[in-house]
């Protein structure tokens, strides 16, 4: 049952539109041009229609909505058809209760099919619906034009509808496929039979050659194994020696690298040691300078302390004198005037002395200050000169050390250069000997190479001739096989076309036999009297159609007298028939683009048949393409058109696709047979010639193989001699290259050493000049330092004298001051005659002042003694440090000397290692060359990768008997030489031919079995199809008679099978007989339009009754019926509602009254179809829609 139809962008249905279909009759109504028929087109399209013309378009993309005044075009059209699958009629339960079939097409031309949303093929949809009566070519969709086409179709074309009703349409496709497969199988069997014979003959010949090739291959294989075994042993022996030499060389390289790294590090340490030595020397000098300074300061402090002792004694003496004066004052009475004068004179003399001494003391202090400043300035200058002298001395020491290092390097370089020069002389002498030996070997190598090239050229020529002969033999064999295959195919083609021709002419032959026996004349077919080119024959055949097989009968034959005796299905044509002239016969389309000409102009015939040709082909024109035919048919000229591809466009609008198989055209079959027979004769001649060439080439190849064997042996010996010479030459060249390399390296090293020596000499000269300059600077600085030291000593001595003098003068001045004070006091006492107690009191105060000064002097002494002790302590600390610097300086000097000795020893070891490395490199190069030569020989001879094979060998290998293996190798080589010429490809060819023979034999058996299976399958399909077809036709026949009488109210109708008494009912046509009441019509074409419609409806409903289809689409089939017939039509449809669902597109109100559901299609918007629906169950008695119905239709009144 059809449940729903959903359209999106299909033709005028721009918006998504869904039609729900219920049980009963659904009528689709609407004004003309509203899109009603688009609903039917959508159903045909979704079911797989491939004809754009049947969908009223020129191409498939025309079904996409193309826009309107208010809408833009869409890029896709989609239609979905939903079927009720509760009964499992469509694919069983695996597809569910509903089956949705969808088809889409895009503006780009791409399209797709879907079943329940899954992509599928069109064939899958056809297989799904096969046998259900649903399909584009079945009876479930009936359009207005299809009614007439069904009745006007030929009996054979009409049979397809009955096959669909019988459910055998799917069997016909399988039967046709099986027939094609059977034809291919028969053709392949014929070809395989000939190929098997040819391969079997070749197999016997090649087996003889394969035995000889097998012995040769076994010998070559054993020789390969033995040579590989020796090669592996030699590989491991050479590899072991190479590893040992490489390991020793690597050890030397490692040791040399380590030594060079150590020497580089030592060379970097020497400047550091020199710098450390200079720093140690500077530290020692600075420490010694500090010791000298401390000793000077200690001496100065000691001298100051000695001066403090004298001043203390003076202060104590003054204090003692005051004490005596105090005692004398206590004992002495007041003095008189003479005493005062005497005291005044003494006081004047004492003050004069005190002033003089003060002036002298000030002068001495000033000189002492200046001398102290001078000493300090000289000390600073002396220290600066000492630092400069120490720095210059350090630089001189560094330069001296650098000079010693450069001299050592210079000596080492001279020794190494002398040794390299001697080695270079030896290498040159060896090179001269090697060059002489290489020249001799080169001459020998040229001779061996010439000999090898000659043998190689001879072998190459033999191989080229053998390869060319073999290729030619292969080509001849292929051509021979191809010619035989073509010959077999040609014979089979002749038989096949002959069989087809016999089958196609079976009916015509019966008619010709009847005419010949009855009237005593020998009739001809229409095709027999036409003479057409081979290229034009298919087009003329398409134009004639079935008429080409009609039998021509002359006017003297009266067929009416023997009408009952005519064979069933007889097709005859009166030769004297004349069609009445018409205006279309005068039309000339020759000037139209794409027109080739009128069909009768391309056919030649004898004069009596010219009117016949004009009658048959005078209204048919040949054009270049279907587009041209379609354009011209639209001009309504009433003419037929045939394209270059054989497509026929009829005057009635029918289109018949052209046949693509030439074997099915009667006009070309005979010509093809003649051409194929001529081709078969030529192919037979080619096969015989190619067989002869094949035998000659096989004899030539045998001779060439013998020559190739001799050339191969000569070439092998020449190659061995050449290889030995080349190996020795390569060894010598390698040794020469090594010596040249060593000589170049030695020469380059000597040159570099000479440049380095020259640079080193310059560096030594520059260093010596710098040392001389530094020594001169050191001498000048030493002299200047001595001068400043003398000046500093002198200044220090003068300062010391001035200090002592200042101390003495201060002491004397203190004495004079005391004396002046005493005299002043005595004079004052004498003058003022003061009491003795006052004088004593003043003396006591003065004594206290002296006592205080004495205490201060003691404190100053203690400070100087503490400073002296601190200086002595610092001096004791500096003396061990100076000793340590002296020891460190000595250690660094010893380290530098030891490092220089080690450097010289390392250089000697590197020189010795370099000589040994050169010897090892030569040995290593020789060993590697020998091993590579071994690898190259095995690779060249047997394509064996020796390193890979050796890597796969076991770690523990047994010892080999080399002498025994070499003896066996020589024996095998002699045996191979005695075998002679060998076809080395015979074994592979034997395997190939045996495999091919087995394969084609198996194929032959398989094809024989397949043929038998296909024949059984076709027999079974024919038997079942025949039984179903006949039973269905009989059933439909009874229903058709009943329904015809019911629809017409009487009359007679019948269904007849053409040639029903023949052997195959499946190939007979179906004839429809209809006679409405009150009429005596013999052909359906004489019925009126309404009668044709009623007859077609009766036939279709008879088929529905025999095999109901789930639904039936009727597109305006009632257009030609009057009201009474429409009533009968609707009544008959109502009888089928229990098994079939009807969808009717109609304008008839009478038809609408029988509908259960009405869909209206209108165009509210220009160019856009809209759906309006209503069910009569939802309509009230007064004509309005019930409130429970859909809101969208609530205000619409039923029609």
C-alpha cells in the first residue's frame, strides 16, 4: 500500500509537500497547469524513470524547480515514496514496517537513490519492486497517452505487460543474462579447445629442452654454493685481519689524540707556569721590600727611644736642681741689691741664650720637616721604581721562558722535518718502482681487456641475436596464438550470426515455404531486394524495423483464398500495393541542418522494387543526432526520422532506441558473414605461415644457443684473467695512492713546518730583541733604584741627625727655659722681697710641671716601645712568608723544566706513531681492496650480496677443505662446458606452459560445467516462466471478457497468443480483440477514444484482478469518457478497493464523487504548486468540514 509521497523542489513543487494516501480512492484535482500531473511524474521518477521526455523535459535536471517571478531556482530536487511493508512484500522484515524510496538529483547532474535513507543503486530499487506490479514500465501507472500506446503496441511489445502481471519479468532479465553468458561460454569453449591443442604441442617440445636446462641449472647452483662458501670464508678471514689492523690503527689514533690533547694542554700550561713564576718572584720581592722597610722603621723607633732617655735625664736633673733651690731658699735670707743686679744680668744672658736656642730649634724643626717630606717622596718614588723594576723583570723572565720553549720547539721541528725528508725520499723511490710495475700491468690489462671486450662483444652479439630471435619467436607465437584465436572467434562469429539469422528467419522461412508450395513461386524478403552499404545498413534496418523480415508476394497471388492456411504470425507484403500520394511526400528537408537525406536515396534495388522502396522509406529521413530528429519532429511534418545511432523518432511521437548489436540487423548479417569468411581464409593462411616461421626460429635459436655457450666459456676465461690482472693492478694503484697521499702529506707537512720554522725563527728573534730591551730597562731601573736608594739613605741619615739634633736642642732649650725661670723667680723674689713661703710655693709648682712633663715623656716612650714591639712582630711574620715565596718560586721553576722534558718526549712518540700509522693504513687499504674485489666478483657473477650473506652465517663455522672445494669447482665447470648450448629459459617456460596448460584445462572443464549449468538454468526458467505466463494469460483473459462486458454493457473481447501452438510460448505476441456491443470491428485502431480507454481499463483491471498491484496511478484516463462510462469506470474501481489502492488525477466531477480523499493542487503563488486536501469523512451533511478536522481546512467546503 502507498502511504505517502513527499516532494521537495520537484518541478513546480518548490516547497516541501507531503501527500498522505489512505485506503480507497484518492483523487487529485486542480485547474490545468496547476501541477497535478507533476505528482504522477514524481512517482515515475522516484521509481527509476530514465526518460526525460516521458517526464516532459529535455534533460533530467529539468525536474528541478527552475524558479518563478518571486522565487529563485533550487539546486536540488528530491522525491520520497513511502510504502507499507507490514506484509513483508518489499525485502521482507529486514527493511522494517515501512520502506521509503528516495531519489535526488542536483543541478550539476549528479543523482542518488536511497532506501530507508541508505544509498543504493537504481537496480536495487528495480529488484526490490520486481514482480509486485510497481514500476515505470508496469501496469501500476497508467497515463492518458499510455492507453493508446498500450493498445497500438505490437503484440510482442504488449507481451511485457503480461509478463509483469505473471511475475516473470525478473525471470526474463535473468534468462537473457544467462543466454548471453551461454553464448560467451560457447565461444570461449571453441577458443579454449584450439588453445589446449596448441599448448599441448608446445609442452612436448619444451620438456625436452627443460631436462638439459635442469642439469645446467643444478651445476650452476652447486658452483654458486661452493664459490659462496669459499667467498664467505675469505670474507671472514679478510674481515678479521681488517678489524685487527683497524683496531690497532684506532688505538694509535686514540693514543695520538690523547697525546696531542695533553701537549695542547701542556702548551697552555707553560705560559700559566711562567706567569705563576713571575707572580711568585713579584711576591718575594714585595715581601723582601716590606722586611727592609720594617727594619728601617725599627731603627728609627730605636733612635727616638734613645733621645727620650737623654731628655728624661735632663728633666730629672732640672727637677733635682729645683729641689736644691727650694732647700737653698728655705735656708737663705733675703738678698740685697747687688745680688739682684747679678741675678738680672744672669737672667738677661739666659734669656738671650734661650731666644737664640729657640730660633735655632725652629730652624732645625723646619729642616727636619722638609727632610721628612723629602724622605717620604723618595720612598714613594723608590717603591714605584721597584714595582716597575719587578714588572720589567717578570716580563723579561716570561720572555726568557718563551724563548726557551720556542728554541725547544724549533729543535723538535728540525728533527721531525729531517726525518720526514728521509721518509719522503724513500716514498719517492717506492713510487718509481710502483709506477714501473703499474705500467707493465697496465699493458697486460689492456691486452686482457681487449681480449675480454672481444669475447664480451662476441657473447653480446650472440645474446642479442638469441634475444632478438627469442623475441621474434615470442612475437610469432603470440601472433600465431592471436591468429588462431581470431580464426576460432571468426568461425564462432560466423556460426553465431548464422544461427541468429536462422532463428530470425524461422517465421519468414515458413511463410516462404507456404508461398512456394501453394503458388509455385519463390518469394523474397524485403531485405533481400535491398542493396545497402555496410555503414548505412544498420540505419536502414532501423528505419524499416520489422518490415525488413516481411515476405514479398506478387500481385498474381490471391492470399484471401488461402487465408485459413496461412502460418501463424505470417508477415507478408503485397508488391503491387500503392499508397495514395500525400503532401508530405513533396517535403524536402535536405537544406535543414543535420539532415543527411531521405532514406530511399541511400538504397539501391532493381527497377521492379523501386516503388516498394519509395513506399517504405519515402517518408523517412536520415539525420545526424537525436536532437536534430527531435527538433524536426516538433515541426509536425508527419515524417519519420532515423539517427546515425539507429534511434527512430516516429511521426506519432514515439521514440525507439537503436540496436547496438550488428548481428541482429538482417541487412548486415549476410554481409558480415561474407566478410568474416574472407577474414577466416586470410587468418588460416596467416596461421600456416606463422607456424612455419615458428619452426624456423626454433632451429635458429638452438644454433645460436650453441654459439652463445662457446662464447660464454671464452668470455668467462677472459673475465677471470682480466679480473686477476685488474685485482693486482688495483692493489698496486691503491698502494701507489697511499704512498702518493703519504708523500703529499709529508711534503705538505715539511712545507708547513718550514713556514712554521721561519715564523718561529722570527718569533725567537723578536723575543731576544724584547729580552735585550727589557734587560736594558731593568739595568736602567736598577741604576735608578740604587740612586734613589742612596739618596733615600742619605736623606734618612740627615733626617736622623736632624731628629737627634732637634732632641738635643729641645733638651738644651728646656734647660735654658728652666734656668730662665729660676733666674726670673730669684730676681723677682729678690726684688719684691717676698716671703720664703711664697718662693717655696712657686718652686713646688715648677717642680710639679717638670714632674708632669717627665710623666708625659714616659708615656710617649711606652707608645714607641709598643710600636717597636709591633714592628718586630710584623717582621717575624714576614720572614717565613718570604721564605715560602722563595720555596714556591723554586717549585714552579722545577715544574716548568719537567713539563718541557715531557713535551719533548711526547713529540718523539707522536713521530714514531705517525710512521707506524702510515704502514698500517697501507696494509688496511690492501685488505679492504681484496675484500671489495671478492664482493664485486660474487655480485657480478651471481648477484650475491656477500656482506648480507656473511651476516646471516652462523657464528661458529666449521673449517672447510679449500683444496677439495676448488677441485669440485673445476669439475663442475668442465661438466657445464660439456653440456653445450642450453635454453636457460626452458624451465621457466616449462613451468609457465604447464601452469597455463593446467589452467586452461581447468577453465575448459569449468566452462563445460558452466555451460551445462546454464542450460539447466535456462531450461528451468523457461519451463517455470512458460507455465506462469500461460496460466496468467488465461486468467487475465477470463477477467478481461467479464470486465469488458461489464464496462460496455455487453460486447465481446478476447486475448489471443500469436503462434500459441509453437514450441516457445514465451516468444509469442499478445493480440487484443475488442468488439463493443452493436459493432463488428476487427482491429482496435478502429475504436473511438472512449472505447479504447474503456478497453484499456478493462485489460488493466483484469490484470489487477489476476495479480493485484498495491496501488494504481491513473492520470486523466477518464478524459475521453462520457458521464455514463465514467460511472461504470468508478463502479468497477470500487470493486477493487479491497486489494488495490487507486490514485486518480482527474477533472471529472463524476470521478470525484467516488473518491474517499481529494487533494487539490493549485497555484496561489505564480509557478508554485500548493496542496489542498480534504477527506469526506471529515465533511458534515451541510458540506462543511467538521471542527475535529485539521484547522487548515476548517473553513473549506467540500466539492
